[in-house]
């Protein structure tokens, strides 16, 4: 990625703030993906199962913004708006635009904290359950 930044800096106008904001968003998004992978690895017994589940869950969280408007549940009209807020892609778009707001940062940090806390819970449960 550094090569692309160097090419743009040489041949065009590079806005360093926008680039750094995009890298911050990418770092937080990757941390979310890793936290999901750790959680699913702690829950499953097999590494291959954990890898497939991690890939599926990450794809679902990435694409849920596109899937949510198509859901029409009669007794839950608020479901599409809730599901679209769970999308990791929606929050990433603000970083790509160079906008730093507290909401996306808190969403990512909260997502990571909750996911890692549940992971520690499952690992402790597994460790003390066998003892």
C-alpha cells in the first residue's frame, strides 16, 4: 500500500490527512476481523472450521448493508435499519472519505472489546471446565 501512496505523491496531489485516516480505518477494520477470528477459533474445536466460519462471518458483516434493505419482516419493520448499522463497511466509508468522528471509532473499539471479552469468557470456560 505504501507503493500506491508514493506513486500518488509523486504524480498527483496527496492529502496526508486523508491517507492517514484511511489507514486508521483499515487498521480498525482488520482488528475487528482478527477479533472475530479469535472468537470463532475459541468456540470451535477444529482450525479449519474456525477459518471457514471466520471467513463467512466477516463476509456477512461486510455485506449485511446490502442485504438488509431486502429483508421485509412483517412484525419487525425496524430490522433492516438495525442490521445496516451492524455493517463494518458502513463505518469504513467515513474513514475512506477522510472524516474522523467519534461514532465509527467507538463502534470499532466497542466491537473489538465485546468480541475479545466473549473470547476470553469462552477460553476460561473451556480451561476450567476440563479441570
